[in-house]
């Protein structure tokens, strides 16, 4: 459906009222550009909502996810971080994504 080669996790929280244009402006300011086939993930301050902006080379896709219970796992990062597919899958489920290695192998406890 949509090809996503690289998924990036942004450092700064995003206001979840942000629409496509505001989220795109955040991507450009944080990453320098919205590259085709890249996904950009931003959490809100409480880490109970996230938005993913995907540039497919033709247009922009914006998706949101909200957890009813709990929060998304967030760690202190020094820079915008590329996520593996297994890390992204764990993140959107609310699991500790930073512990996921290649092919879903847990690398630390």
C-alpha cells in the first residue's frame, strides 16, 4: 500500500491538534526535509498519543493513534532516531520499543 523504507522518531512532543501542514512543518524543522518513503513519528507530552507522517513521494499521509490505557514507551534521546520495523511495531502497541533488536529479539531487560 504505502512503501516506508525508514521510520524516524522525533525528539520534541507534537501538539496532537496539529494537522498535516503543522506536522509537515515540524518534520522539516526537525529533520531538514520530508523525504519520500520515510515515516516520521511524534508523541505528545503525556505519551498517550502519537502521530505518524509519511511522505510517499506524491503526497503526505498522516495517521494518529491513541492508547486508552497506559502510555507509549519513551526514553530520553539525544537526537532524532531511526527505528527498525520491529521497534516501530512495539512502539505503536505501547511496548518497550527500545529493547527490541533485529527480528523482534529482545536485547536488554
